[in-house]
């Protein structure tokens, strides 16, 4: 028996894990709140354009989306440029004014977000914009990604 | 005194698996989350005119930008490079009546963008971005001069922000394209 006993710290080793569920729950709640489940099935291919001077849309409730891009066909092929609102492709461009007018009646402060493929021709977008003017939905937003 | 023989079982629920459940949910939401692109260039379309003649605009107050399908730019009928557009727009807006060819005041200045029907969308966005950039730089400069803070740090809807916005109102017109 040695006379000089090694002094050992009395503290327990190991990190206390009792607070771990709290931390995890906090992260969980954060992700639950920020998650937006995709509500529409995209039928057109969209590759966003890039811009520098962009602003955030603060109130998501006011936003309605119009998707414009080449139609997705089976097997990764792409077709003609089409317009999609909500879940359906729009066959007749002139139908847009009625659809958007109805939406405007529901939400008078509607913002229309145009999500357009970068290689689309501008003619289609003009046609859509003319329809929006007819419907009276004048606040629009061109969706773009920030330039990196 | 009666001695209780059985030890009472504890009524607590075992909480050690709580973390596992939480982790499982966390991983599910991590995978499902798509951080959406909700940024973009805002614009207000002009209403459909009800047979009222638009007010006459003096030619010096109008800057015509024409973009064709190959991304070539004409400013007031003169060819220009896309990289010089921002400077040209800034000069045009912030002229305050000095140069008789350019605008009378930022309030009168109108920038008109016109494209072909076959112009690709990203060229149009580039163009619009340059014009927006010019306005943003002017507002930034005005804000620095007046309040000593950058325009972007002024709060949304505050009086100061409105004041700067009123100094340089964005008057951008998107003309209907020609058949091309």
C-alpha cells in the first residue's frame, strides 16, 4: 500500500445528457415551423434566372404562383413552353384572366409570383402579363435567385 | 406498526427514449424541408387604360432601352453594351435638368424597357436587374448623404425609407414587344 495516494477529482466523468431532448425538441420545432411542404406538383421544368438586386416577399399568404417553362414529358424529355397555375397546365392563355380574377376576389392584396424558366421566350411572359393586367392583378414578382 | 413489505413501484415513465423519438422526427423534417426561393424582382404592372389618353411625356424624360433576341441593346437608338446600362441609367435619372438631353428630375424620369418576343427571359432579367441596381445605388447614395446609414438598413415602412423612395421613385415601363 502506497503512502501517497493519488489525488483524484471527485467529479463524475461524462457529459450530462438530460438536456439533450430539450435541445433536440427545439431544433425539431424550428424545422417544423420553417418547413413548407410542396403543395403543387410541378409539370414544367424551371431553372431560375439569377439577379443581384432582389427583394424578399415578406407575406407568403398573399402570394400566388404562375409557373412558365418547358413541359416535362416522360423520360426526362422536355416539350413546348407551357403555363402552369396551381396543379394544372393552362391550355388557353385567355383563361388566365378568369382564374386570376377569382384569386384577386379572395385576396385583394394578391402578389403574383412569376416563376419562369430562364430560357423561355419573353413573348409568352408578355401574354401572361397582359392577362394579369386584364384581371387587375398588378403586383407581380419575377422569382430569381441571388447571384453568388 | 405494519411494515410494508412491497416496495412501491415508481410511477414515472421511462424518458430515455424521448431523445430517440425526437431525433427521428427531426431527421424527417430535415429531409422534407425545402428552403424555398421566395426572392425576386418586384414590379407593378400598369392598369389597362380606359380610353384615356396617357399624359404626354417629354422626350427628354423618357429613356428607351431596346433589347433584341441576341441580347444586343439600344439606348435611345444608340447601340450600347449591357455593362454600361447601369451608369447610363444613373446619369439619366440623377440629371436634375443639367443636361438638356437627359431627364428634368428623378420624379419625371421614366425608363422604358422593350424586348422582342423571342428575347430569352434571362436577358430581360439581366436588363431589369441593371435598372433596379441603378435605382438602388442612387437611393443608397441619397440615404448615406441624408441620414448617414445605408438604404438597406432603413426599416421597412419607416418614414425615412419612404422619404428616400419618394426622392427616387421607380418608374419603369415594360413596353409590349414587337412581333419578331
